C-alpha cells in the first residue's frame, strides 16, 4: 500500500521523540469509494418542522380563543 502526499500523515513529537502513524496489520481500504451522502433531505426536514410548528401554533390560538364554561 502506498501513501500519497495528500494522505493524512501526522508527525507528533512526544517526550521520547517523533512518532509516525502506521496502519495496523491486515488493514484494508474498505472499498467504500467516497463519503456518505448527507444533507439532501434537510429541506424536507425543515419544511416538516415548519408544518408541525404552524399546526401547533394554530391549535394553540384556537384553544385560547375558545370559551370554556364551567357549570355545576
């Protein structure tokens, strides 16, 4: 396995000297081929949250305007 110059290659200096990260034995690439796709449904989540908030506010206003008569 060859490491290119764009790979993560930290040089950390400790009390006893520099340490270099080495991949563990039997480490594979994983084969995923890229980052997971995230964030595409953000608009739907925001729209759904706005809808729930609007319905809740409407029900709150309607409940406050309703007159409640207690009879004994």
